[in-house]
C-alpha cells in the first residue's frame, strides 16, 4: 500500500467489518457459508478496498460473467489504475454503474471512480470530474443482418430505435441524428438486443465499441451487423467526484498505461475477438469534439 490510496477507502472499513460480522452469523446457520472455497463469505477488503463502477452487460468493455468474474477493456483499465493508486486487484469491489446512474453514484460517494464507457461531455462535467480520455469511440447503429433499409443516419427517422436511458446516444438521436425516430429508452442494452432479435425494434444505437462486442457474441452470430456510421465522438473518461484529487493521479496512471504498452495489450485482448478497429490512444486532457 502506498501513500496515494484514496481517503474514502479508509472510511469504508466500517462497512466491510459489518459485512464480515454478518458472514460469521451465517456461518453458524450453514456450514456451506463457512467454507471460503465456496466464495460465499465476503472478503474483508479492509482499508485497502476501492470501489469501482463498471458496466455489467457490455462484452469487451465491462461484463459480469455468470461465474462472477469481470472482464473487458474498462475492467482492465480500472484494474491498472487501482494498482497505480496502491490497490491490488483483490481489493477492488466492482459495482454496476448503469448509464443513468453514473453521476449519482459518484455524487453520493458510492464508488471511488467509474470506468463504464462513460463519455465526457459538458452536461456531465457540471456534476462530476473526468480523468482521461482513455478511448475514442463513435456512435453507430446495430441492425439485423438482412436489413438493407438503413443506409444512412437519416434513414433512422420513423424507425423503432432503441437506446439506453441516460446515455449520450439517446440524447444525440433526439437532438440531431434522427429527431423523428421512434426512440425507446431502456435501462440496459440487453433489453434492446432482445427487442432487435425478435423484431420489436429496428435498430440499437450506442458506441461502436459496445455494438461490436454484441455483434460478436455467439448467440447473435450472423444475426446482426453494424451500419458503420460514425455519428459522434465519444471520449471515454474516468469519472470521479467533483474536485477529487484522484483525477490527477488517474491521469498519471493512464499515461503510464499507454507508455508501458499495457493499453495496447488491453485493446488487443478485449477488442480483438470482436474485430473492433479502435482509434489510437487519446492524448490525456484532449477531448475530440
Ligand atoms: N458512451 C455513451 C455514454 O456515455 C454511451 C454508452 C453508455 O451508455 O455507457 O452515454
């Protein structure tokens, strides 16, 4: 542990202790819970604990797998940052950060930082601070493989278009891309995917980095395609509380991650399987409008 550890992590020790106490009670009622190998006993993260908000439903970016592990580019970036802040991977407590909840999670102090396909924009920057950017993505559209009616963004007008509440994608559609689209906003992207599969919606719009991950999933093989529209610049930032000293430390960590090749390795590992052609590493502090 080094001196850069967050102040909040120490404050949280009390809660971790309560969790351990609860686990001890459970261990008297069920022998299974007492066995650490089952994973049922919460670890005592203690004062080294750090809580990170990620997406749980975005393969290649932030995904909670059925066996309870976490994978994706954001997970790798967050793990690198946490390490630079003095926290081992086992000290990280992952928390789901849905698109509409991110500012609130930070403002309430429920998470130390957020790495969740979180685009930097002026509206959000009024409430939270951003380190980065650490990835430049673009808004695109996922459609059924046999759909040849959507050739340009304006073809989305009058179509049933799905996006997620609180995302820049939903806002962009309303403001400029296709104001006459029949926009359905759901809480998470998986609901949009189901709708696209069964024909309830015509297209799902969000960042190409996210859509590539969905299109590559085995259950959707040959069912969907990306339209290939670059409808916006989405500069992914690491969200922190307004005024937090973490911003500068995270920027230093991100610079190191690019310089030592870890950023490239994370890109290959997470975007390679979906064949996502990412942009080069952004310059820290430079948001591409
Ligand atoms: N990057 C966009 C955003 O921050 C869309 C992806 C998401 O909802 O996380 O809103």
